[in-house]
C-alpha cells in the first residue's frame, strides 16, 4: 500500500519515508535506497536524517552517517525544532563515541 502511495504522490516525502521505515528491520538494503532518495530529493524533510544516519552507521557507512547527523542537526537548528535537534545531537555524540571519532 505504501508503494502505491509513493507512486501516486512521488513528490510527497512522507510516502518515501514510510517505505523506508517499513523496510528498516527486514530489508535494510531497501530502506537504504529510500533514505538515500529522501536525502537527495527531499533534503528539507527533517525526519529522514535521524533514521538514515543510524542505518548508515549500522551498515558501516560511517562517513555517510556523520554527514546525515550533521546535516540533520543543521536543519533542525535552522528551523528551531528543539526536540529533533536534541535527539540528533545526542545520537551523534553516541555515534562518535561508539566509533571512536572526534
């Protein structure tokens, strides 16, 4: 059903985000494709950054994870979305600690 929504409304990032989340646990490779699409085509869709960064990190794409965290933090700051900003910053700090990054 989500696939049909995305096909009917391809300019709605929520549809692609829903597809990405739907595949996150069982098919991370598929989820990765949708998150990459979201970040490339809908860079202002803030919810994508948190999950995309975590998936990149889980798959060992540390540089992509770092960039997703940093861009998400920047976007959340520019919009003054404090809850998202806090979640992204805390997750980014954990990511850096877990991966021994500066």
